[in-house]
C-alpha cells in the first residue's frame, strides 16, 4: 500500500481530536482547582494563635479543627503541604 500524503484520514483526525480534548480538559481542571484554592484562601479568616486552654477543651477543639482541615483537603481546597502545616500547628508539634 503506498504511503499517503496530505490530509489525515478519519482515524488520524479522531486521534488528534482526542488528544486536543484531553489536554484542554486537563488544563481546565487545573485552572479551576487553582482558582478554587485562591478563593478559599482569600475568604478563609486568618486564625490567630490559640491560647493554651484546659486539656479537655483543647482535645475537643483539636478534633473539630482536624476534621475541618480534612474536609478542606478532601474538597481540594488545601494542598498536601498546607494540610501538613496546619495539622502540625493544631497538634502543637
């Protein structure tokens, strides 16, 4: 079969379209996640350093703060490094 020159065939067009579509989707998702993180950071109130409190109250507060941090990480609003930093701060490490 002789080699074909010129415009690509149907399979070539489909493959090119799939690559372009996949790339566009990946870039769009990255931009959307970055924008969501920026909005969350702008809206999140800056938490002042917590004053030491009674151990029973501190444990309950820590659990709720860790739960909130885990929720933000699950939603993609916190990066892994941010989560680790905040977790260490909450645990007092």
